[in-house]
């Protein structure tokens, strides 16, 4: 099973979050389980290649 990290927090009654590698694509759910399902949907959409100009987070080694 593939895993990907996500960031989340509770705002009132809703849960808000985004995939760590794709912070531009936020989602929400009324439960943590609903948020996770929405994030899975976003990940699937990103991987279809149909969404143009997806920004990612990289890591730069400094000398």
C-alpha cells in the first residue's frame, strides 16, 4: 500500500487538510475519514496528468 503524508487541522466542525507534497490543493470534510477520502480523490486527479502546472515541494541541499 502506497502512503503519502498530509497536513490537517480542525476548524469548527470541519476538518481541513492538504497533501504535504501538493499544498495548493486543500480540501475539507465533516469528519477526518471524509477529509481523507477527499484527499485520496485529489491525489488520484493529480496523477491523471489532466491538471496542468501542478506545483510541488522540493528539497534543496545547501553546501
